[in-house]
């Protein structure tokens, strides 16, 4: 490889890494927001705890805790609001996503170490499926979060009596009436 090819490869690697970090940040922000919209008694995990998924290696296992907690918290929140539609609120989908991601990573690394293509190929396939599940899970959790936010807005509108709103002032034409006692006419 010459210097120009290496620079292009490094630039591409930096771009992909930056994109992955941005996606991870946006994903975890969505999860945090979904948990934050649940009432504190309904949460099985504090919203800020989702960021522990960024810890290398630990994050593979913490993701299981995260998806289970989010599913349980959403189920409680929807039941509490009498909006329960049934289901597990993404819990099984999230568990499959995390399991396939972990399995794909392990098999890919075992294949590389052993020098065998079979585990690496299976690991790559599992990782690909986990990416598809990741996108579906993300969209589903964002949808549940939007439902809670819309319900919060509806509740706020229902209880707002608009007493704190003043009627608009009459428009001013810019002309003021002069009275004899006004200092401006002397």
C-alpha cells in the first residue's frame, strides 16, 4: 500500500467509526427518552443507566438488562395509563437483537482466531440479522415513546383551563389623543 491508499483507508475508517458513534448516541438517547417518559414508579431502571451500554464488553451483557427493563417499564406505564395493547413492548425483540449481536461477535472472533471461515461466516450472518432487529427495535421503542408523549400532551390539554392567558391588546394605530392638559401641546 502506498501513502495515498493508506490515507484514504484511514479516512474511511474514521468516517465509519464516527457514524457508528453517532448512531449509538442517537439510539441510546431514544432509549433514555422512552424511560424518562415513564412515571418513576413504573421504571425498572433509571433512564441514565442506558449509557452503560457504551462500556466495552460490559455493554454486550448490559444490553440484555436494558431491553428487559425498558420492556417492563413500558408495560407498566401503558397499563397505568389504561393504554395497554398487550405484548411485551419490544422485550423479546430486544433480547433476540442482543443475543444475535453477542453470538455474531463471538463467532466472528473465534473464526478469526482459529483461522476458519465457517464460524466467521455464521457470525457475520448473525450480526447482519442483529442489525435488522436493532433497527426494528429502535423504531418500535421510539413509537412507544411518542405514544406516551402524545398522551402527556393530551392530559395537559385536558386539564388546562386557560385562565393564565390574557386577551390580546387592541391594535394600536400609532395615533395618540391629545388632551388640553397634556404637556405636549404647550
